[in-house]
């Protein structure tokens, strides 16, 4: 065997063949796909099944829409020469049952009924006192007292609103958070050759619904 042939054989033996998993992960790193990772191992499934809290569904049987970003990533790795052996949607079912929604905070404005009653009593007393010496100037004074009473009442209501308003906003915020619920995260998973005769499942894209 010539020296040249020996060198070529050594070079061939030293050649490292990248698996298709490596290719996918390299593309993900280059493109900044932080949610791309190895998800599991095994052959392609033909029917939906559950495993370790995940519902695994062949993509052609998935009844909901798949984000266009996920489809774009799939096309990108196929165009890079990766032989995709199957596509699965993995829907996370490891869901903690939502705890009963906390009772909505009950906020109420300070009651103005006692205040109005007190003001009314005071005004009635003043009116009865002045009725005994009713005159033109007494009537004018009576009107002023009524106006003053209305002003006092409006001021009390405005004061109550100013102090209770932050509590109302807090109540609205708590209600919004309680109704938001839990986000679930389906994954688009591709099956590719691991370079050792097996199949690796790679989570290519994760979204929330």
C-alpha cells in the first residue's frame, strides 16, 4: 500500500460525522432559538398518546393551528438537509388544577347616609330657629346655609372617593390576575437521526395558548 493511500485512509478514519441532532442544535444556536432542546427519544407515533404528563399528537392529527414561526423553523432545518422522520405536537398536561379564585375584595364607599342625616338635622334646626324671625335677610341666610350644606356633602363624597380609589384599582388588578389562568405550552417536536441508529426528539418551537 502506497504512502498516499495510507494517508487518505487515516484521514477517512479520523473523519467525524455529525449527527442530524447536532445540525439542528447548531442551527438553533446560530439563530438564537433558545427554546430548542432535546425532548426525548423513540420512534414516530401514529396515534395520540400520553407520556409523563405530556399529550403527544402526530402533527397531522393536531386539531389546532400551529404558529407560522414553528413552521418556518421546520422548513429551515429541512432546507439545511436534515431528514425529518416525523413531527409531533407535545402538549403539556402537567397542569396543577387552578386553586379556587380568591374572593373578590369587597370595597364600599363610606356610607354618606348618617352624614346626610346629621346635616339634615342641623339644617332643620337652623331653619326652625330662623323661621321665628323670618325676614328678607333671614331668607337669604337660609339659602346660604343650604348652599353650604350641599358643598359640605359634595366635599365629603369627594374625600371618600379619593381615599377608596387606590383600593378599587387594587381590586381590579387582583381580579384580572385571577382570571388570567394558567398558560399551557405546546411544543413542535421533530424526530431526527441521532447518528447511532436511533431517533432523537428535538423540541423545535414552544408557544403558549
